[in-house]
C-alpha cells in the first residue's frame, strides 16, 4: 500500500487503547487520522470536515453489546453525508449484526481485535469506493451544468476586418496561457463567444465551460448559485448542490456582466478568487477549485473604481489581460460574413430556402449604426428571413430599421428626447421607459431590446422609479 493513500480517516471509539493503536497503524497510510471518544461530537465533526473513511464503534455504553448505538450513529453520519464510507467495528459481532449494519448503510464490518493486514485491505477497498462515489456525484453535477450550457450555446464570431484580425492575434496569444482575462465591449459585441473561443483554444478545451450571468443573480441567491449549498442550509435547499464555480473545476469559468455586482458581493467573490476555494452554504468545508477565469462587462470599471463603485483589488485580480471588442459599426466589412452565417442558420431552422442579401440591402445594413451590435443584426436578419418571400432580401425587407442617421422610427419613438443636452442618467431613463412602453411592460422583451439581462433591467426600473 502506498503511503498517504487512504485520505482522511475518522476513528470513533470509547476505548483509548483502540484509538492509540489505530492511529499508530494508520498514520503512515492516511493523510490525517482524527480520533474521538465521544460519539455525541459526530454531528459537529462530519458537518464541518470531510472524511474519506469513518471507523465507527458499535457499542459505547458499558455492558451493552447489542450494537444499537452504532446503528443510531451510522444513521446520523449518513444524514450529513449520504455518500460517507463507514466501517463498523465491534468485539461482539455475529453474522446477523453484520448483515444489519450493511443494510443500514455501512460499507463493511470488522471485529476487534483485528489483524492489521486485514484491516488495511478493508480500508484500501473502502478508500477506492469513496473515490468512486465522489467522482460519480461530481459527474452528475457537471452533467447538469453541461446540459444547461449546451442549451444556451452562443453564436459564432467571425471577421476579416483589421480590428478583428488584431483581436484574433491577441486571442491566439492568451488562449494558450491560464491568465485571467477581462473582456470589455458594448452589449451584443460577442463577449461570451470570445470567451468560448479562448476556452476552445486553451489546454482546458476538453473540460467544462461554465457561464454565470452576474447581472441576473440576486443578492440572496448569490452564494448558493456560485458556491453551492448543503441540504437543509435554508428553506428551499432540499438537496446538496454544487455551485457554478465548483462545477467549473478544471475548466473555464466565465463571469458575464461582472460590473453589475454590488460591493458586498464583490468582496465575497474576491475572497474565493484569492483563495481558489469555495465553501458551500451550510458548511465550513473549503473545497479547492482550479478554474481559468474570464470576466466580461460593458461598464467602465476604472471609472467605477474612481467612484468607489467597484473594488480596485478585484479589478486587478480579474484583468491580467484585457481584450477590447470593437462594436459592429467599426467593422462593417465583416457584416457580409455574419449575414451569410445567420441567414443559413435560419434557412435550416425554419426549413426555407437559403436567402441572400442584395447589394442594396447590404449597403443599407452597412449604413446603419447597430447600437445593439451583432445581437441586433442577428435579430434583424431573422425577422427579415421570416417575413420576406424574396430569395434575395431587399432594403424594404428591413423596413423596421431606422433610416441612415436615425435610431428611432416614428412608431418606436414613444418618448422624444428634448433638444437640450441631457445627463446620461436621463438618457438611460428614457431608453428604459421607451422599451417598456413599446413592449407593454414585458420585462423579457424590453430587456432583450436594451441588451440587458432581466436582473439588470429590474435594477434600472427600481433606480428610476418606473
């Protein structure tokens, strides 16, 4: 047996000689041996520490040989850790007692006094079982996350413009490293797609890519969502849950809209990033995590640092490398590539012939400023492909786009901006008000048009008392 191969072992027995002899035997093969005489301390021990193997005596009271105490404490252990590997030990064993212990959830059963070689063999088998159970549980949680990630796959990013060629050069350089990356750019410029591209070109490409929309997580659910929780930690915690950070272990963690975090949540996130470990809600057990961190925002973080709205130490932690994504209006040469890709996608989706842009339609699209960037272009092409009977899309098929130099059609200009210069808050308030009026108060549709998450829109509605 290899040294330190058994992990952390907890031995619970009221006999000090048993505790001493077991520690002398096991300390060479275990990373740690914890000994305890009082079984009443079991709940505290197993709820605050993780043990790979637990050796549990069956009888603690004098002159009692029934094993009832052992069955009781076995159930208590399994309440806190259903996958615990527990080996029952007693000097008064028989076949019936052993069978019942296994039915109650024990992994194995040994008699005192034991033979050292036999005990070590039993512990080796138990250690392999514990490792397998942990792998299975982790794979189940990662599979849930993967299913969610695949259902929200982002569109492609492409481009032959000078701005995109420069960006792709930087991506090739940083993707091969494990450096933390901060993506900056307007809404709809493809920050998540760039993050996925970096992941796919990294040494972690065969591992999971986990996305977290920081703007959509409420204060109350932040720790549970990111760090996970233990069953019973709060009212709705009906099962153990692996947090998004733990699920990303070994892979890439993408934190979108990180600029929307409140100062208190920034502090909690910074602690995890510095220590590279998480603690699930309802426990005190630190869980090491190894993730490649990519963050994104459309907000001016350095200006927010000056206004004390964003922690400077958190900014330093997340921006080892900064990548700025150009808006679509600065790379209209790439528009034909996007158009061909999206029109081909919608032809398959709606089972219609593949449509193309006429030269006049392309020129109209290239004249438009695209405040919603690639996301807005994607929606415009989808709408035109559905509504038009033309195989070749014409300018009139994009009737819903404002004319050159205008950003609002008469039908969408619900609230007109006054001629005098307005503050940014006033402009933002009016944009939110227009979107809400246009969509009759539908939060999802208004947020989509504004390029915001639902959570971010709720905060703006509250901010402006709308």
